[in-house]
C-alpha cells in the first residue's frame, strides 16, 4: 500500500509555528482556520493545532543510542539533504544533533541531522546514497 503520511500535534503559539514551518522551512501552507494550519511537509500532511497549554514530556532514548526515540522526520534525496544542511548552517540555525554519517559501513548507512521546532519537537532529516537502501535488510 502507498499513501501520504499525516502527522498532527499541538502548539501554544500558531504564529510562531507558522514562521518556522512556513517561512523558515518553506513548507507550503494548505487549509487553515483561526486555530489550526495544514502544511505540505515534503509531500506529507502536517496539521498543527493551537491549544491553550501543552506539556513537554521528557525525551526518551534507546539505551544503546543518543537518538531520541520520540522524534519524526523525512527522508530526502542526498542533494536536497545537502542543500538543507547548507541552508541551516548558513543561517546559523542550531542543530539538535549535528549533521553526520550514521551506521557507517553497515546496511542502512545514511546521513542524518536533527533540529527542533519552536515547541521542542525533534525533527530528523536523513538521506541515503541510494533510495533503495531505505528498507534494505542486507
């Protein structure tokens, strides 16, 4: 089966979140109303709803990793990943996890970087040399 991924989450400041996803990341705004907005997040639907209060939970990590288990992201082409990395570096935007090659020399070798949105959601951007490696097991 194929489909478009949908992710929804809350924010206490829709104006701030619009500046991040719309202006900073360049995601195209879709439908919206006074208390919510949809974005085209690299071909997937991201819905952000404004609420009076949110509770930030502690990050949970796999004990064998420095990657937070509670994150989300997008797999880009290597060219797009490099362009985004260069843009973030040029703008001086802080990385939650610096751009790096992970799983070097193993099945699943990829480049990865993490940033946080204004509400502290960890977002991973990754790329593979060959798109077919995304689900390769051996």
